[in-house]
C-alpha cells in the first residue's frame, strides 16, 4: 500500500546527470515517498497513561522504522476526531489509527474511510458500530475484567463489612469508564455492606479528581475507600486528602487503574492500596498489524493486552524500573 511516486523518473535523472555517487554527491535520508503514512487520532493528553500511549506510537511508527506518523490531538472531543479522520482520508494516508473518545457515532466517518480503501485500526477503547467490517482490527484492554479484578481485591480485604465508597469515573461513555464502572456496580450488588456515597466523572484528570474530593471533604462526607478509574484522578484525590490532614492508604484506601510508575511508587509509600494495570504500549502492536497487512496477511480482529495488578506485597523498585511506563 506504499505510494511510489516518480521512482523511474528519479532513476533516469540520476543516470542522465551522472551525479549520483559521483564527486560532490550528497547522501540523503530515506525518501519520504517510501514511508508508510499513518494518521493517528489520539483522544488527548489528559493523563500519564495517554502520554505514554502517544510516545509508544511515535516511537514504533517512526521514519527510522519506515513510517510517517501524522498525530492529531482531539482534546477529548469526538467532533475533532471525526474531522481528523476526514483530513486523513483527504491526505490519502495508508492507515488510520483511532483511539476513540466514546463508543458511539462512528459509522459514517469509518464508512468514508472504508470507501477510500484505508484500513482503520482501533486502539485502547472499543467502538459500538453496526458493521464491524468498517474497521480492520482492535487492540486494547478488557476493562470489565480490570474492574472485576479491583472488586475481587476489595472483597478479599473488606468482605461484606461496612464500606463507604467514593467513585471517581473517567470520561463518561468511554470503554474504560463503562467497564470499570460495571465492575464496581457488580461488586456493590453482591455486597450489602458496601455503600456508594458519591459518584461523578473526574474526566481522567488529576485536577478534577482533586476538585471532587475536596468538595466532598468540605461537605463533611465520610468515606473509607476511593475507587478511581485512573491514576491521575487518584493523584488528585491523594492531594485533597493530604490537604485535609488525612492519610491516604490508612484513613482512606485508594483503588486505582493504569499502574504507571508514579502510582507504583505511591503503592510502595503506602498511599495507593491497589492498582490494576492498563498497558498503554500499543505502538509495537499497531506496527505488527500493519506489517501483517502489508504482507497480505490477516491479523486477529480483536487483541486483548495481557495485564496484571499490584499491591505493596511483592512490589519492588526493581519491578518498577523494569517496566516501560
């Protein structure tokens, strides 16, 4: 699917002028016309996870690896992603990679990409679409399983004892939010002693997470555990607790998701109690899919990333330093 432009003409000019390789010839880097062009519509830069995800894509799809990556930051807005995809189509990219803001309303624009003959690879979050033939592959996490993993840990520590829970949700309608919320809802339904005292979206950002918890504390709302749907909101919650003179991890338990290196250090410090991994390093996986497609092979339609979870027991600096994010 590479675009080959003027190859024969350039070769002819090289012969006519006899300058290629001769005295005074200047070596040039790999011509951009030989690169595979990938348009990547990224949700935004709202979290450490997202930044690691973007860096992974940039590293894997680099000119040195034979790619030209066109990155578009949607700033959390689906309409910006739809515009970006149409721009990619107009530019004639070879592949489109989409990290969707939400699950719905992709049918029309992905239909346009299919009509243009451009394969679409979905990363991170799922999309809800009538015709799954509108995208080529999906790579990401099992977010419901992540939620279930967190609830299993909560059950092992608290059983059915009274537990007042603050729930910081991510972007409403995103697959991560839906899966992690569904996991907690199932846990609440199975434990009579658990009480949801607050639930609101912190948009996956540290500032909003801190704002929500500070407001709760000012209202005098008591709680025992914060279930934060990503690490950055957990950081904000921890800042709010400390500001109020409370000890995160002792006075209030923190359950989080992503397992970034900063969060894992907070586990070692006793501030975060449990963290479920969400691996952001999708760049090499996307590159592997493109390489398969370039060879005419058929990659798997859905690929779930292998993930784990962490608590203080068994965690060490050596484990943290060996990880890629």
